[in-house]
C-alpha cells in the first residue's frame, strides 16, 4: 500500500460551469428532496463504514519512494468526492443514532454508489439558479454570477484554502495570546496543539498504512476501514509528549457525541456541527476521525467561537485575532524584504499632523512598496444560503473595505508630503520616493470562492502608479512567499497578476501561482481569456508538501525557478536584487517578463561577450528588443573606466532607442568580469530628432551589414549617403558586436 499522508485540497467542481461549457443535465427533483434522501441514506444501518471508506479515498494518497504527479493527479478526478461533500454526509449521519454494525458487502457498495449518485444530483440542483439566470441573448449585459443564489454552487464546491500543515503550524500563533482562556475553559494548552495535531496525523497515517494486513486476517464480511479512523489516546500522548489528560481534553473539545442530533442541519447551507466538531465520539468512549483536514481546520477556527460566546472576553479575542492576521502577514513579507524594510501598523500623517491612514503591513524595496491590509471577517451562513444583501455585506467587510483602505494609503504614500510613523512611534524614512504601490488584501480564514467573488464584486479605482490589488488569504500568501522568496520574483508576480487578472479564471490563487511557476503568468496576445483547471496545482502541492512535511518530492516545480539557474540571466537578477536601485528594479521586472526564447537569446549573447572579452576584446555590446519593439535593452561590457563606459553606454542607448522608435530603453553596464556596474533607463515618448537621426546612420548601417547586405570597402563611399569614405564615416569599431 505504501506510505500514506493526509492531503487537504482541491475542488473538483469549483469551475465546472463558470466558463459556460455545455449545460449540465438539470435534475427533475428539488434540492430539499435530494437532501432528504441523503439524510435517509446516512441514517442506514452501518453507513458509518461507508463514510469511512469514502473519506479514506479522498484524504489519503499512496506512493512509493517519492511523491509524484502521477500519485496526486487521481485526486483531481471529476468523479471523486470533495471535503465539503464528505462533511455533509458526516453531518447527516449525526442526525440519527449511529449503528456500527458492518453491512454486507453488497449493501456496503450500494451505500457508496447511492451517496455519490445523490451528491451528484444535489450538485446539479445547485446549478439550476445559474442556468435559469443566464442571459437569453449575447447582448444582455446582466451578470448572472452577481446573484447570491447562483454563487451558492461555487461557494459549496470551492477549493479548500489551506494545506493541513498551515492550520497545525499556526494554531499557537493564532491563539497564543488566548492561552490562559483556553487552558481555563477547555483544559488544554494552546502551545501544545501543533504537537497534538502532528501526533494525530502520524497515528492516522500509520493506521491506514497498516490496515491491509489487519483486514487480510479477517473474513471479508467483517472488512471495514473504520478501525483505521479510531484514535488511541495513549499512543497519541506518547507521540506528542503531552499528558494523557490534556490529550483527552483536546479530543473532547472537538468531539461530537451525537446528543444534539445536529438539529440545525436541515439544508446544505445550514450550520453543520460536523464542521466545528469533526471527531465522532462513540458511546463506548471511542473516538473516530474521518477527515484529518476537517479536524485541523476546526482546531484553527472553532476556538474563536468559544471565546466569542464569552461576553467578558469576546472583545479581547477579536482584537487578538486581528493582531494575528497582521503579524502572520508581516512574517511572510519580512523574510523576503528583510525586517528593516517591513513594518506593521504604520500610521500615515499629512504635513499638518493629521492622521490619514494606517497600513497593516508595509514592505519597501527601492521605490516599490507593498501595502497589505488584513481582515478577519468571514462568509456568514446567511450569505451561504443565497441572501444577496448578506453576501454583498460580507464581501464588503472582508474584502472591499480592505481594498479601499489600501488604495487610500497608497495615494497618501505617493504624495509629496506625508510622514510615516511606525508602531513604536518612531519615524520611518524611506531611502527612495515611492513610484509604484502594489496592494494586497488578505483574509485570515477560509473564505469560500474568494477568487470568484472578487472577480464579480470588487470595485477598484484606477491609478497609474497603484496596481490592481491581489485579493487572497493568508494560506495562499504563505505559498506565494514560500515559492517566490526574493523581492523581484514576488513583485513580478504581483505585477503580472494585476496585469492579466481579468483574463484568467481559476478556482483559487494557488492555481494561478502554480501556473506562474510553470509558465510565467503571461497571457499571449492572441488569447483573450484562459480558464485554469485545478490540476495545474499538483506540482505546487508536491513542492509545498516536500518543503513543509519533509515528504520526499520535488521541492521546486520545473519552470521559471529552475530553467536558468546559474546562467547570466539568473546572475543579473540576483545582482539587481542586491542593489535595490529604482532603475535596476524596473529593468529586473522587465527581464522577468521575458519568454523562454528571449531569455535563452540573452544568455547566448552574454556568453558570447564573455568569450570575446576573455580573448582580449576591449568592449562588447549587444541589443535586444522586447515585445513589439516598445522597449529594449543594450548590454555593454567594457574594460574602460566606469565613467567612460557609462557615457558610451548612454550614448549607445539613445541611438538604439531612437532607431527602434521605442518609448523606453534600458542599458546595462558590466565590468570585464561580468559584474553589474550601472543601469541606465531612458523613458520618454519617441519623437523625431535631427541630431539623433544623423547619429543613428552608422548604427543602421551596421544592422544592414549584419542582416546580409554586402559590406563596403574601407575606401568606398559610405552607404549612408554622406559623401564621405566609409572609413571616415560609418565604419564600426572592429570589437563591437553590434
């Protein structure tokens, strides 16, 4: 069977209909009728055994040696159940007394087949509002996806936000300031929860890995996966090095004994106690965990609701929750930009001393800045039920207000007169005036269908120096900063995300990140829209799991981070990041937008220059155009003094920019050993210039010769038409590549 691990993500249905493929077959029955049949099925004798095997199929992946794409791809199959569906079955099972008798094999299989059939029928029922609201003509401007009833489908089938290790790792950070309350009321230490969850995961993995030998010793009629779901609290105590009584208190805190019969769970969007208390407690004192991901998420989210019910403590808990979101986001950005350039709780004042805004987290790199606003609002049950007003209200509190605050702070930061005050009251002095702001709006908890709702509801203001905000959650931000862990790489992703966001549709930010890691987040000119399937994330899933769970697997997906390691292109990007100069930063971001062919050409020319310099050449140049010749770059490598070499580079860039009729041109000056010495940027609209027209003749001639025209003799008339001899006019220096 091989080693098993608990996996946590993927929606198989979150994008099924958003791209408007062939309409699905609509069910003849109502959602309530299907839900009632599911409830009846889940109350059947021994259904708990069917639930156990369906949860095993979804939550565990077998692999040998190293985790690969082939191991994970089956989890993206369209006929595979997802976490929210399995939790629905779990919740419905709690509505009646649970029989633990093992059903006969044919009954067992019938339970599984019928559950999958009804869940698929239920999915089709959720699609009805969308199909009914589709415009009757192509000219109808009505947006059906702005309807809360339509969005119920995308909310229920949305991709899960987090990897389970994120829930486990961050519990102590999220509730560390609430340790005293949790210890007093729930009798376990918040600082031990990560260890407890790790131990439970390890125990369950071991149970499922060793299940087959146990089953082979039993009659087929007694085979069941349920024993692998049963917790041994003494074993967990030993694995976690946590006292047994504390283990019991923790497990009891998230266990449901069936006493209230999950009475409020009467429709798909109702409160389901199985989500908050996913451990099943048997009357005999046994505990069962069907989905470890559900337990990890409940541990991360449920304690806040315990504390919210304490009238004396709820305000403290709410404040601690907000501080956690800011503190966690700050930690992600500071590991990239450095603690000295990352600030939390920054107040912005006008020159008159008036406070005009607060940035939750500010990260600065040269003349670029990230303005991050964190929110802890959630999608309420009323919104999940399809209430338009509540859905809009929830989105406004969780996202729109953060986006508005980020934009207001960005405008203030770009103003000439402002003062920045750090959380400790000290003044923040920026090394460079800011020229570009990249806003990020993050939520601290799972917010179903966040990406899709942002596409429908987010209202933003246009500003030439403020990017479209990235709206995501702390879980995706963790993955983004884990994989794109240098300033230019992160800034490049944010720029491309802002540039092409409207042309890309995905169920979750991680899908876009994974695509970027593979291909660079660039949409070709001949494409107006791209829908990205969730299976694109498989390489990212492996990489994150390998890095954070120590599972054997490829730690970096093949693509933009692996193809050019150690090449001149890679070395140049690294040098630019060390300099953090505005011109170099803009150049670096432009370079990171290049396609693979252009990067290979850049490396080839750099290698050719290096070879010629090693043979004694005094200087070398090459020029490349970007895109549709709207910008370009000239690389100059020289043995001359920096001042002389820079002057020659600037002159060369002026002529090259003029010839190509570009508005933007960059120049890179390299030393004889290939180190970045200076960067030049020319940025003004092209216009005719008589002096540059004359000066560019020689360069045009060189280009003509390079393209295959017959080279004139030294004493021949110059082809440029000046009337002078070629050697007295446009003859290029013999050591110049261009």
